[in-house]
């Protein structure tokens, strides 16, 4: 078990000693370390059992700070940052040499974002380095949206968990790159395509489904519970020992204690907020497997469906 609390000075001191601290963000909890220090970053990969070829994103307090770490901010990227930072948006930008190759797994771009959480923003302002922070879960498993989730799985590997309550968005940031003529979305996330296009016009969408993508968060199988999960029509299930993840309405044929309903009012934001938490709960229930239904494929619903589909992939 790790120590859990809201002591910013303690978090700062540990991070300055190149130790790991879990931090709250509006999307999911991150496993943070000094992004400029190879020893600190190595600890992240080891604790998560994450392959070194999977690059980390870095967190900063504001756009002005980004210029210390990237060569250039294209106009569309600046516009998005002006509108949506702090928020669930990661920009892929050409990195400066100050960012170690280990952080970016040898890529010449770095993923950078300004998270929208008051505690973490305060912490970033106290530090004179950015924080590398992947989601604070073992590689491939469901991302954490509460301090207790982090503690359950990584508590024995980290020094401190900064507790900022439940993540408000509940799904990781949207990743946008600028290497093509049009900005490209590489990961669906908390900021919807609609919101992005309303700011900068039509974007490319290159969501990877292969088993060898440039961004392994786009691995075909990811975000998965330990139990077998499939995506389908929950109303056809008759086996009472199956766990159900419903969007609006539970199934009439399965005991209610084996079901979780993402949003009884059909609100996609609420569904996103509950998604990972409910998947964890189902994973811990005495059920044989889990069946989830997809949600309407619009707004943040696309990111929910992306996660469910990957969680179901073998
Ligand atoms: O919301 C989030 O983004 C959370 C919170 C903690 O900020 N972080 C997060 O990090 O989801 P992680 O490591 O779990 O997912 C980041 C994804 C990975 O799939 C990684 O491969 C991709 O971003 N990525 C990072 N840097 C990249 C780069 N330079 N080019 C392409 N993909 C990159
Ligand atoms: Mg992750």
C-alpha cells in the first residue's frame, strides 16, 4: 500500500528525488516522474511493466511552458491549446533535446498536455521540470479513475498517491498530431472530434487497430479487464453468471447485482466517467465473463466504444 493524501510538498520532494508519485488528472490518474531524468522515467516503465517502445506523454502547467520542450507549435496546435487547455487533449509536437529519448521511445515528437486538475496544476507550478505520466495501471489493464484503483494495483511500487478525488472525464486524453497537411487524431479521448473540428476544421483520423502501431495505447488489445470481455447485445444473454455493462438500461434476464449501468439517463459524459470504474467492479465480481454493449457513436461515445472494443480484443 502506498501513502495516500493531498500533501503537495511531499509529492514535490519525492519527485525531486526522482521517485514515482501518482497524480490525479481530469481524465485518469497518472504515474508521474521527472520527464527530464532518465533514471526517474525508467522507474515508470518498470512499475507499469510497460515496453520501452511505448512513449510517455509529458504534463505541463500552461502553453508558455511547452515552448521550453518543443521546437515549434503549429498554428492549429496553438489554437487547440488556447481553447482546450487545461483539458483532455495531448498534442504531438517536435521535441527539443531537453526531452530524453527514453521519454519518447526514440521518436522525435513528444506528447504534451496541460491537465485540468487543480492539485496537479499546483504541483506542476511548484516543479521546475515537466512530469512524464502514463495512466497509473499495469500495462494493458483498465486505467484508474480513483486513488484507490492506483493503490490496488501499483500501491507497492510507488511512494505516494496524490488524491484528487474521482476523475471527472474518466477516459484518457485525445491525441492530435500535426505531421501531415491536416491535423490527425491518433487516439479518441475526452475531447470529442466534434469539439476539435469546431475549432480547427476537418481533421484526419488515424485510429490504429494493428498489433504494431506507433502508439501502443492503440494496440488492438488494451484497457482490458482480467475476465474475458465481449461486446454485443446484452439483451440476448441468459446465463445468470455473466456480468453485464449496460449503457442506459439493465437486462431483465440477469441478476441486477451482476450488472452496471453507465448512465441511466443516457448521458455520454456520465457514461465515460463511470466506464473504467464499472469495468473494474465487474472484473472483481463473482462473474464468469463480461458482456458490454456499445454506446451511441457520437461525441465522447466514440472514445467509450474505442476502449470497449480494445478491451474485448484478444
Ligand atoms: O489522459 C491521458 O492522456 C493520461 C493522463 C495521465 O494524462 N495519460 C495517458 O498516458 O493516457 P498513456 O501513456 O497511458 O497513453 C499515452 C499514449 C500511449 O498510447 C502512447 O503510445 C502515446 O500516447 N504517445 C505518447 N507519445 C507519443 C508520440 N510522441 N507519438 C505517438 N504516440 C505517442
Ligand atoms: Mg494508458
